[in-house]
C-alpha cells in the first residue's frame, strides 16, 4: 500500500524552490540521480526552467511549488525500480498535473520507500496557478491505491474516513514515543535545520524550528491519530534531550564531521570506530556506517593523516568518552549521548594534533552556531 501526503509549503522566494529541488534530487538518496524523473523539464535544468516559466507569466512571488510524498509500506518490499515506475504512471495519469512541470524523486535512504513530487506553482501552458482542494487529494489517493493494486501491492481498507497511516494499526506504543523516536533518528543524521525539517516532512510531519523551541504538527493518520495534533519539543523531554540547544549542537557537530571527513578521512574513521568499539562492541562499525551514509565523500580530497594517533592520546580520548557515557547512561533514550561523546572525542583528537603540528590553531566547530535562513518545505 502507499500513502499520499501533502507537505506544508510556506510562502517564500525562489531560493526555497532551489533548496527543495536540491534536497529531493540528492544523489545519496536517488542512486546518483537515476531515480529522478522530470515531466516537461530538462533533467539537470529543472530549477532554471521552472523560473523561466514563472517569469514568462510574471508570477515569481508567493508560493513557489507544491510538494507531495507517496510512502510505501515496508511490508510490500517495493523495489526502487517499481516505485519509480509507479511514480511515472502516477504523474502521467493524474489529470491535475497536465500543464504543470513536475519533478519526481524516489528516495531509498529510509526503511520505507517513498517518492517526492515537486510541482511548479505556475503552469507552463497558460500561466495559471496551481490549486489543490481536499477533493483533489482524495482523487490523488484513489489513483495511488489503483496503481498499487495494478502492481500487486496491498491497499488500506478505509471506508469513508480517509487514508490511515501504518501506525494506526498498532496502538501498543504512544504516538509521543513514536514521534520522539523519529525525531531522534532524523536529528542524529541531519546536518542543518533545513535538512532536519525535510527529513521530518518526508514522514508527513511539519517541524517549525524557531529560535527557542520546535513545534511539530502531526496530521491525522500518522501514528494512528484520529485527528491532527501539535507537540512542542519540551513535551518530549522525558524521552531524551530534545532541547533547542541539543538540536543546534547536533547540527554543528554533524557539520564538523562532514568537514573533517572531507579532508582527513582516516581521522574521522578512527574517531567513529573508537566510539563504536566502546558503545557497541558487537557492531563496532555502526557509527561509521551511520555517518558515512549521508556524508558526500565522493569527489572530495582525502588527505593522508599527517601524524598517527598515539596510544596516550587515544587513552585520554576514551576516558573522556567513558565519563560522558557514565553521566548519560541513567537517562533512557538519551538523544544527546552520541553528540556528547563525538564532540568530546573530536575536541580531544584535534587539540592533540594541533599541539603536535604547532601550526594552525584549533578551530572549535561547536560554538558560534548561526541560524540558517529558513526555506519553505
């Protein structure tokens, strides 16, 4: 079965359009762009052509695009090729898409296969603006069910109450606990505020990240909810560290990991391997696998590490990690544990290397967080 969800789009500018296109076309998620399909657009020039359409009709302000996500049930074992085929058929058979430029991208980086659809807000045929009503959404979902049946996939028997999410069939876990787990899973992999917002949007959840708090809007159907709910990060603190400070520090930490990985692969590998051996000795490569999956190393310079890490430095580093682990292990599902240990580890290793090299002062990546310009989902 597949569930079609509209993603909330804020009124913004052309930068938001470019950002969301870059996000859905990410090579790490689309098998190097193989799973990207364009309707009435030249592949690789999607943004430029959408802007040309808007300016031709003098309609380059207001909402820049519409965004939908079609998610498949993991139990159906949908392959990337089948999801791509269903996505193409969906675009070609949904009449409301006619006259509008559409970019489709199948994402394979999550346990559930899902497809993003970005529609230009201005028709390239007559300049009309994209409009979508609740009835249109029902028609989209009916077409999605029809395509699933044609390809031997299951569908939800939902009567007249609309589509329901997978979580609706299991009420053994509270929706807040499920939300906290999804936030923690996506936070530890995200590199910026915008990246995190898009990851949550792929689950159908709107994350409004402010300067002091985060407000999550969960629509009906997700986690089995009969009606939409709103939940702030402060209401989830019993499940882990969901403070705005931890969000920002995590993004800074992940950005630092990406920078170090781009110039010193061996250093990053040693840091993550030491953490893996300490926390999960049965699967010591766990942290390496988790971070390397989303960091685009391909094409970046990978310099040889200049000075090998000494046993004394490693012992000092691991002692800091153990202390951080002892402080946090009493807290269940501590979302900030991995952040704290990685931050301490990197700080120690980089400090020691700076002393050995006696040049280029150590740059602290974990301070001076600057708020990013928000672009709409």
